[in-house]
C-alpha cells in the first residue's frame, strides 16, 4: 500500500474499552428500568453514537440516558480500560517513521482525550476528531475528511483502521483504504463481511502493511 497517513478509531481498536462500555450501558439501562438486556444484546450498541442508540430505546428519555451513561463511564473509566497487545509499540514506531496519524472517533472530546492519556497514546496524536467536531459521524465521511484536511493528506494515501463496520464504511465513503481489526468484539467474520482492504490479526501487523508507503 502507498500509505503515508493512518486514521484510527479509538474504542475497540487502540484501547480496550469493551468492559467499560458494556458496564456503562448496563448501568444506564437498569437505572431507567430496562432490565431485559443481556450482554449479547448490548454488544451491538458498541460503535454508533450514544444518542442514536438511546433514541432507539426511548426517544423521550434519550438525553437523560446519555447523561447517565457518561457519568458512569467517566467515573469508572481508568479502572475498566485495558491495553491491546502491541498497540503502543506500533503507534510509537509509526510516529518515528514519519507517518501522519489521527484519531477519528464517535466519542465525545472529553472521554476521547481521557482514553488517549490513560493509554499513553496522547503524545502521538495532535489531530483528534470527535463527535463534537462534526455534524455527521462515521460512516459519513465528514470526520475522515476533516482529519485529512488537518493533516494535509490525500485520500489515496490514507488508511482507516477500525473495529466496526462504521469504520470500514466510513473509509470507503471517504475514498481511503480500510483495515479491520480481528479483535473486534463483534467478531472477525462480522467485520470481514464489509470487505475491508486488510484484516489485522494483531496491531503490529500494520507495520508490515504500510512499510513501503511512507512519503
């Protein structure tokens, strides 16, 4: 791949926030009386924006539910997140090799930066595009276009890496190459069905994928 720019999703891609997210959804649903959701029912909520998910459950109380979710998520954030093997070393190597790097996430700005700091990744990303920075989130291409504009990057030299079909479709809609991650909580096969250009079995595989693409 002739790649010099890499856009990363955050949750489920660079940082293992799965248990934090599931715990926050479970807490919120129980708080508002929705007790019939098992873990497997919550997993599909991972990826889309919170307001979209909660509006599908209760349009009238969605705003309150988002606020309850966010309070629980922030309170338990650093206790429940985990690192994925090889992520920090891979990002450090990419930065040292001169790749342009950015985060493109549906998280809100505060928790996105909390996650980056907690994982020791904040120093590598001067461009962080969050829910608060755009009118339309992935799979709409707007956040990817915004990241590429800030980095002065060309779509044909850009790769989007993520754990969700929103990331793959967002990449396709923006005209960039796409890489899925096999550690997606929704399963490798579910992500492969959206036909990313590359499937990473572990994050260090990315170094091999882009090794000849530096500008």
